[in-house]
């Protein structure tokens, strides 16, 4: 039997073509509600004839760390990507972390391609495709920057980066690739525009999952095995008045220590801030005085960890996080200074992620898979379970 190894894990060669789908921001309740409403018959079928699990994603529960964990099979302590944005101590500057130079290992997708598999990666946003396609001998493109040939293949115009259609483009591209080039392995990664705006069970959310359902059913009909998971969950982050519930941590620290004594980094920061205003439930802080206890006593803060504690608990690269890691509670986000957040793009009450309260995500397979007993299931076990554990009889 042919085996492919990547980052200390082994994967069996696929028996049938496999599509792994990462639904951005898919809190498990989105699928529950869509199935309950009867608009997601294929999801319902996967639950009855396949396997439906819940798994823990990586904290910070952000897009890039989790997508990279899924395609490498390992936590950020190994692959190095622990946010969209960080303070680079070597450069002495706050920089985006979406350059492949920050990756510390290869992907299992590239390993399969090197072993002769036909591999295709389609993402919604362009920021991810460079990381996911790192050293990949195969197809890799984003819906956001789709070229003419891709648009012709998919048969859909390039959608706005802030739209449900950006995710639909990803799924339509996956189906068209399956129909025309039939890759052995596909990784399809959507965007959480809808999830940032619409709660589970709302019309907009159910429409989105009905759309996903149609494309998944199509991939299934084309003979693909399907594994579906999420990069992170999503929660309401506002009060009864509809305004965001924010701890402006830089303002708090400036008040305690004086300006310029602490640096709050929000790893959610990216060029696409319209739907979340750069507000999430995870921050790292560089500072010279020990105010760990004082921060943990602030209302809305769930936990404050030192660098070493956070690196151990969340499996993060210690050299890319601050002296402290601060996580807020389910309905609260962390900001820097109030003046630095442009919330004018928030047309709905804020929904966001980043914390431990967004760690539970779905992990659903079109086939029966057996989870090894006593094992903590992670979203980055998706390829392992789909390739190694499908059709394996569960140990008694
Ligand atoms: Zn995401």
C-alpha cells in the first residue's frame, strides 16, 4: 500500500478521490439548524450514512492558523502560523504573517503532489492561497483573484470579496475541477462573510448552507469522498443594545502604565476588516511590567496566560506571541485603542471569533470513519481520518 508522510504523520493513498472542505466560521449550530429546516439534505445524509463528529480547532480560533494546521496536520508550534498578523521581533515591526517565508514546514498537499497525486486547492481569499499552495506542484487559485481561464472554467463572474458568492465560487470551482480534471485530492476553503453577519438558523445562514449542500451532493455524485470541517466557530459579540462588547486593552494598559509601555497585538488584523472591524477574542501583549493578574480581573476576560503557558496550552510558537496571551469570554472581543478601530463597516451587530469559546467545530465525513478511542479529535485530523480511518472498524 502506498503511504505518504508529512510532518511526522503518515497517510494512506486515497482509494477514491477526496475533497476536504473547510467552511470558514462554521459554528456547529449552522449545520444543525440547516438540517432541522430541511434545506440541507446532503448534510443530513452524511450524518446518517457517514460520520458526524465535533472537533477542537486551534486557538487562536482564526482562519490562517487553522487552515495551515488542516493542510499540515500539525499545530502552529510546528507550522509557525499563529495569526494573520504579529509583531516580528527581528524586524521590530508589526507585519502580516501571510508570506510563505513564515511557514516552518511543508504541507501534506505538497507531499501528495510530490508522490504523484493530482492536487487542487481553491480558496476564497487570496491571502490564504499563497500559504496553502506553498511548494505545491498542482492547481492553486483564489476566487478573489481568479483569472480569465478560471472564470471560464467555473462559469461564474468573479464575486465581490464581501459576498456569499465568493464562497459559492470556491465550491463551483471544486465541482468543475472534479468534472473536468478529476484531481485525486482537493482542498476547498470558503470565507466567513455570511457567518460574521448571520446567526445559525437565520434565512441568510440557511441559504448559505443550502448552497453548500447542493455542491457537496454534486461532488459526492461525481465519486468524491468528502470530509468537511471548519477553521473556527463564531459567536455574537455584542450587547442587548446591538453595540460591540469590547475591552479596549491598549487604552486600559496605557491608563495603568502610561503610553508606550505596552503593545497590544490583535492577530485577527488583516486587510479585510469590514465584517469584524479587527475585533476578535484573542490578543497578545508585549509589556515590561507584570499586570497579568490585573488583566485577568477585567470584566469580559476569560484567561490570561504567560508566553510559555500559552505556547504549551495552545501549541503555539513561543517566539511569535507576546509576553502575555489574553482571551476574552464568549460574547466579548478585545480591541487595541478605541480610536484605532473603524467600525463604520459593521452593518449588523458584531459576530466574531478568536477565543476558546469558538474552538468547537464540525468534522463530518461522507463515509464511516473510526476515531481511535480516547483521542482528542482536532480539525487538523481531517485528512488523517478520511484517508487512514475510513472503513476501519472501530475498536471495541
Ligand atoms: Zn475563518
